[in-house]
């Protein structure tokens, strides 16, 4: 009998296709991927709404971060997808299925889009693809999505993708650029049994 407390392997997704996008693993050896990861983390809009555990400011830090993402996949903890345009392969952003809990059958999703790709519903389309993968391939029952209070664009993306608003979590996220102050978070969630929204 399998011990459900042990991490389960994540089905490797070499490429998820749909809605004009391809979601693939990030490659720490790719200069293009490292540059896109760095640009994403240096983007003022990203920094306004996110304060990562480790601040990324240079190429070495970006590569080390991507190597850490690859280790999380190998350990069954998370899956970080590089979001690309299917037509030309251009990197558009990131979507992650994070903190995967195989016992309680849930995970948390997060995403960001590069400045040049905004206004094209990239995050919406990527979230629909990643959610389908998490439910159908990983077998999860619940996906949670949290965003800082006031991040209206992220709220609209969540709702368009069937992630219902469930409440406000007090002081559940760091303030912009700080680790000694906190802000409230809107919690959204979608279940495997919920109807998948149309793209």
C-alpha cells in the first residue's frame, strides 16, 4: 500500500497546448528563459504586487531560481510553466502550480505576464490550461489563487477562469518590497467538480 504522506511524482508536461499558447517547463540552461525570468522579476508591475522569498536582481540569481523550480518539479512540490506563444515561441510569462499537496489534493496557482504581452488575455488562457492539467493529469481536487487586495486585474482573471471569490485573508502577503509588513489577500478557488469556463 502506498504511503500517501510521501510526495507523488508530477506528470512531466513537456508541452501543454491550447488557446494559442504552449506551456512548457522553464530551462535554466536557456539564455532566453533566464532573461525572461529576470525581466519578469524586475518588472515594476510584478514588484508592485509580489514580494518573492528571494529577490532576483541579476542573471545568476535568475538561473539559480530556475534551477530551484526544476528541483521542485523533481520533488513533486510544484510545476513552473513557461508560457509561450504557440505561433512563434516567444516567451510571454509564467504560471505555476505551487505547494502541491497530494494528501489534501490541492495546490496554489500564481502567474505573471511580461509587459509586452499584456492586454492579450495571456494569463487567462494560461490559467485555463494549467488548471486543466492540474485536475486531469495531477488529479488534484482544489486549486487556490490568492492576490493582493486591490489587484483588480488578477481578480478579473480569477473570475473569468472559474475561481470563485471565497473571502479575504488578513495580512496574508508581504507588502510591496517589504518582509516586515503585511497586506490582505483575496482568496479564490476552483474545484475539479466545477464547470470549466469557456476560453
